[in-house]
C-alpha cells in the first residue's frame, strides 16, 4: 500500500480548533491516520483502527485528494481572517507528529 503524508496549517481565532493537522492518506484518498495540533500544544491522534464497520476505512468525508486539489496545487484557502495551506511531507515528519512524546 502506497501512503502519502500531508501537513495542513490553519490560521484562525477558534480556541477549540487545531492549528496544524497531519494526514496519512492511502492511494485511494482515504485518510488512515490524523494528528490535530492545538494552539496550546495539545495533540489529538486518530486512526481508522479505532473504529468498526463500513465507515471505518476513512477518517474524513469523501476523497482527500478530491477535496484538497487546490490546496495541493499550492493555492491557499482564504476566508475572512482564516487561512489554510497544505504541503506534502515525508513519512518521518508524520511519524514524529504521531509519536506520543511529541
């Protein structure tokens, strides 16, 4: 199975939302693991392995590649004061964010 890894930076004023998101995505556009990093440094990790049933093969709605096409092409999403960007990263960078001691 071929996997790709991404880092999304989200600039916003919502205290209860992450500011950085890490994604592990398979070749079919399914998000298998995610890490949300909050402004206070707290991290929340999630994996499809935590779920059962037919919905258990993707942590996001729909195909990651379809929903992030413009971001992956280098465009920044801007809405009011909010900004979002996405870059592809090495697997090691994702694993570093995934580690419990990170």
